[in-house]
């Protein structure tokens, strides 16, 4: 039959094989070389890079790239390793049920430390961001700030925008209090408890819990500190205020959709020696014995829960500590592991 009389209507347009597709003969050769290297190579290497080296040594006409060889091995089922399963990230604030359900708001505070202005002071910046509304603030300070200055800035911040349900900090002494004494509670914790704000302390050396504030710190450094040359502290302060105003304007819709805040009480006064009442939360990881270290004491979470995340809730009014298990894979499953008695002693407040 003549070629011009053949009906090609049932055929797909274009060539039978895409021009960028590796030919089956080349794929077969890659598998053959891999089998040979696996059993006979003196080095014992039979990965994609080793296969490419062997093809070059054999002076083959077609030499696929390392990535192409890797895709060939994957497509032909020749890979022996197991793939890492990437599970979806848990929701914001997954370690606190009402926060994850967007029924509460959390303000996270942190410091950017040791920024040196040319011919000027060493600057520290207190930063803040809300987890749902992304409501930010930054307060530069010339020198090393004390806990009293930090508390004053936090109270001014809450006076303007209202009180959140939670306030999260790292484990620095300016936030938590001195670490060399047991049962040490600093003035920032005491102020939070008196205002009905639950202080939350992130676990040491753990990623994820401080991701929001760390990301904002990086953004502040990039947009304010690294972008401009600051000749004085006042110039830095002005640039920081402009950045915060622009950041809030950009996120105005998200701020408006965030959970409601309580108004700051107009007649409130901070009493350093007032009796403690309320709840303090410590996020921790248990040790090999299933114990956690909180307030200078070791408490048993559960022997079958070693090296795992827990949420320790210090209930000052009930004289006990409740320890809940945390799982990133199952963020809604937070079983009560143990409840241990704890009575905060009557001692002078930590400054």
C-alpha cells in the first residue's frame, strides 16, 4: 500500500517517542552497568555518579547526566533505599489545643542581640509577633536590657493592642528568671499571671516552636539592619518604626481576622510580691528515663515516653503539674501522661 493512502487518523500526532526521552536501549545499558558495578566494582559504588563514570570509561556514544541516570533507576525500580515520608506540617500552635483551633492568640517575644552601630553602642532589639495575626513590634535598646525594661515594653505593647491568651518566650533568664535556683520565677512571669496571660516557654534547642519569631527576626535584620547604614541609634530607631508600620499595613487583613484580645485593665498595677495564681506552661523533651526538668526539679512524665516532647502545665492554684504528651505526626492526640504534686514555696520573687 502506498504511504499517501494510509489513514493515520487514529495515531497520536508527533513522534512515537518524545525527543527528550531516554531511549530504552540506553536505560537497559544503565541497569546493566549498575548490576555489573554492584557485584564487581572494587569500590563497591553503584550509584548514579559511579554509573556515569563507567559509561564514560566505556566510551559510550550517549552519556546521560547524573540526574537522568537517577530518574532511570527510580523509573525502573532499581533503587534500594527508602524514601523519607514528608508528612504535612501541623497547624499553627498545634501544641496548645485552643491556639491550634484559632480560639486564642499567642504573642511570641525574642531578642536580636549584639548589633554594633559604627562608633556607637551595642544594640539589642526586643521583637514581638502574634502567631495568628502576625501583629509585630520591635524595640531597639542601646546596651544590654534588663528584665524591668523588657517588661515595660511588653506592657506598653499590650496596652495598645490588648491582651493575648498566651505569651511565649525562650528560656533566657530575662524572661524566665535565674536558672541557678530552683522555683525561680521572674517578674515577667509574675506580670503575665497577674494579667491572666499564660506564659509559655519553648523547649531548649528545638526547632519549630519559635519559627514565627525567628522568621520575623530574620526579616527585620534583612529589611532594617542589613539594608541601611545607620550612623546613630536614633536613625536605627526611625528605620525600625517605619518597617513596623509598613509590616502592619501589609498584614492589616490578617490582623483583623485574628482571634479577639482582651482589653488591658485601666486600673491595673504590677505587684512584684503578689501571691502567684494561674498557669505556667513549659514545653520540654523528656530524657532517656522519661523525666522532664521544670523549675529546677525533675519530674517523671512516663517511663514509656523517653526522648519525646511534652507539655508541662504548672497549675499554681491546684498545687500540681500536669504533663501531656505531644506528637507532631498526630497533633490532636495529647494524652495526659502524669500528674505530679507541686507546691510553689513562699520565697522572695526573682528579679
